[in-house]
């Protein structure tokens, strides 16, 4: 019988407390199964006997326990308040709890142990959870998917786990419940059980991650350390570690979750690491034997060979390597991915050595320089460079990075030719004659631009101005890899990094961000005033994009002049406004670009984001028809608002109904039969060029004067 079917045999009700949860589980077992579970449950006698058989701590393990104690004293408050430990009841997690009870009982008592019942856990995991909580007198705060207490309810509300998109399953079953738990606990410090030996992605794991306020006290422990400590101290571990799956031939990891596999499942009677090779393989010895080294959800976890890493058996049918709890958990105001990326090289000698090691030098255009600015400064967090082919394809087709974090649009470095560059080479990137970054070329590939256009822009038609540019102007090769910053690209206008903007934001206040690519006229400003009133006591971040945009728009440098004039004109009346300028090349990708803008503003500290009508939209260059619906951007923003931790603040068009009432929302004017006074963009530009009067209800006088002075030079050609 398959592991999945075994799990389905139990109706796993999550009742918020593991004792009730487990009792409900046990209540559904047959009397025979109940007696078997009771015989297998770790008793005090069996734990003492097991401990007596186990080896004493090695000096290496003892030194790690000593270091663990020093780290706890350094990083955790003595009362454990606002500290959260995320447990999946794995061996490492349970050893952590055992260490805390032995050495820091007061900290353990004060902190929160958070567990997520996804409704897809192994039954043995729940039994182990009860044993750990009982042995160490520490009850966990259990959370379940929203509105769900059984597997049947999960399937009815969200769908079968095999049919759900893996990113959606990850979010509804783990990330969203975990975010609720963190909010309930008022989390300040998050503790994980991650270790450096578990996977290549964790090999540089720090014990303390300041940006995330995340503590990894088990980082330097090895698998052997964990099992040695568990054996000696009688730490409860999952009974699934007792299983061996003996086969006559290897079975692909991606198929080991299936039912009726050609293997023999054997209960070894003790964890496999306590067994000899002969005990594991049987007699005659099986050609291949698999064991469970880790336990996640029953449909994403498979047994592996004893010598393999425990992470080898996790997420085997997915591109990702980490649980979404570690990569996708967020909160309002936190950077995307948890940490604000900073790719600037701080050491001058190192920067010089990097530049001199480059095999080729590339002069960037303005669009590419904007991308380098956003990468180096962390505006594109969690990216650490231009996307490699795997990340590029993942974002194009799924709007997600390989680890399933949302990302609206691909970020790529295009080249017409890659002569003189091979994989592994370093490429020196220059902008306006200055050395700005070094790229490690880990991926060189030819993109399918038709697929990119269709997926990202919703069309492959050359009537879309950016699609036309993609096909005719963007280079036919993309080069991906990590970049190292030498100097932030300098633009013709003042710019601010996410860190610099965050430093100006008052602690504890909501931040409403507004993005636009045009001068701010009266209707825009009225919308900003509404937003600041609606989100109580907030800061309003006016954050225009000032890089390349489509023909007919106002040039970025000219727009900066209008913004600065408006800032000075309004700063006394609206002291809670903040102004900053972003070098970003607009893609006019409608809904997908709205997600990109939400992510960027999240990295700049925003908790809310204004999405207006037809955000990032464009029209056909042939017939003038819109490529996107007026509210498509708002709808996709609301859809992913919870996942991003950014509240979408959306408004109708603000319309002018006369000097007495000024501006009101369009629906209000319509319902009250008010006559709307209009001035089209075409008429505005005509009056500008002709020197005719532009009413002050439409545009600020200071803005009009700047635009008039520039004349035709104000517009992008």
C-alpha cells in the first residue's frame, strides 16, 4: 500500500492542539492498529534502554553543543518572548527542543513552538509530535490551512494535492497558515532547524541572519551529530525512520511516491542509523534499499538511499529545493524573500581584482543600466543577478522563480553576440564609461522570444510597442549569472536605493506607494490625498519610474523636474509625503508588470500599493485598441496581495465637477448626475505646444511652466 494511501486511511483532523489532533487520529484506528501504535510509542523504559546502548558524545559534538549554548545566550532573550521556532517534527527539530529543555528551560517556556498541519502529513509525524510535546512539556501552536480541519475539507476547498499547482499548494497549506501564526505570536526572531550539510543551497548558511532576524542554531550540526544526540538523550524521532524499502533494482526518485512499487517494506524495529548494513539490506542483500531520512508531506517526500542527504527525498518532482516557509513567508514591510539584497562589493581591492579578471567588457544601454541599478541596490530582491535559463523560463511561464517566489517579469542581460564569452567567464559591465558591475556568466542561452512575448505581455503581436522592441531591438542571446557591484549606475537625475528610502520611513507606520510614469496632475494628486486619508496615519511614497518608456511619454529627466517642483510646492501641507525616483525601464506589460511594481515597492518598504485604472497598459500602434482591460492590473494585484504582504489600494478615476466640489470619484459623479469637466491628454499636449491656457484645476502651474519651457524636447521620440 502506498505511503499516500496509508495517509489517506486516516482522517487527519487538525484541532489546533496536538493532543486533540492525535486523539482524533487514534480514535479512528482499529483496536489492532491502536495496540500496535501503543507498543511502538516511545516509553520511558525504551528510551532509557536505547540511550544506554548509544555511544557517548564525541568531542566534536560536545563542542557544537557548547557553541549552541553560546549562540542561544547571544541571540535570544532570556524570557523567550516574541521568539518563534518553526518545527516540522524532524530529528533536528526535536533535538533542538531537547537541547533547549536541558540547557535553557526558561527560554523554551517563553518562546513559541509553531507547527503547521498541512492535512498531508505522515500519520507517524503526528505521533512523533505528541511524543516530543509530552516529553519536553512544551505544547505547540498548531495552524491549519484556512477554513480546513480535515483532508476531505482541504480537497473540497482547494482541490487534490496532485492536481493543485505546487506553488498554490505550498502557499495555502504552509505559507499562509505560518504567516498567521507569526502575526499571532508577534514574532521578532524566527528560529529554524536548517543545517549546512543538508543541501548545496544551505552550505553557506549563517547562524544569525540579521536582515531576516532569523536564527539557525543547528547550522553547524551534521546528520551524524543529530542522530548521535538523539540516541544518547532518548529524543523521540519519527517511527518512519524504522522502515526499509528493499528493491531488486533502483527506482527513480520521481516515482517512489507511487502505489504498488516493486519493493518490500520492512520494519527494522529501530531507526535505520542504529542498524548494520546487513540489517538494512536483509539476507540475501537487496540490490538497493531505501530509507526515510526526512518527512514532509506524503506526496512530496520519498525514501532515499542511506548515504544520501535527507533533503534528497524532498520536493523530488519539483524544481524548488526549499519549503515555502523559508522562502515565501513574508509580512507587511518586509523585503521580498525576507532579506534586502545588497550586491555592492565593499572592499576596494576585491572590486579591482574582479574587474581585472573579466574576459570581456560590455557597455550597457540605459535599459540595461536601470536593471543593474535595481539588482545591485536590492530593488529586485531576492534576485542576485541576471536570470539564468532555468529562472528565466520559470518566470516567463509561471511568473515565479524556481523556489516559487512570485516575480512578475524576467530580468535578463541581452547581447547581440556572445563571441569571446563562455560559461564561467566574468564580464565587466560599464555604463556611461564607468565600471559598474562584474557578471559571472553562469548561463548563456537563446530565448524563445515568441513564448516570452505571449506569456509576459499576453500577445506576440508587433502592434504592442514593447513586443516590437523585444523582437527587433533586444539581443538574441541572454547571459545570466550573479553580479558584483562596483558602483551604482549614475543617472541624469537623483536616485535612491531601497535602503536609503527605508531609512527615511518612520518606524511602525504603514507606507502607501504610488508609481507612475507621467507628470503628476491634479487628478493624480487628489488620488494621493484620498489614499493617505484612507490608510490611517500612513506615509505616502511617491515613487515614479524614470527610465526608458514608450514614445509620446514625457522624458524622465523632464518629469523629475516637475516632481521636484511639486514636492517643494506641497511639502508644508503634506509632510507625510516622501518622494524618490526609480531608474526602471517600463515594459508596458499590464497585469504582469503590476506584480513587478508591487515587488519593487515592497522592497522599498511599502505595505500598500496604489493600482490605478489601466496600470502599465498600452495601445495597439495600428488601431489604438487597449491590450489589457482597465482593471486587469488591479485584479491580479488583489489576487496576490496576501502572498506578497502588500495591500492593494485601488481607486476609480478622479474627475473634476466644478470649483465648489472639485474632484470626486467617477462613480460618485455619475450617480449624482454631476457634469464632468474634461481635458484630454491630446488636447493638453496641443495647448502646451500652442502656448494656450491650461486650467489650474487640471494641472499644477509649476508643472505646466516646466513642460512649456521644454517644448517638443519634453516628449520621448
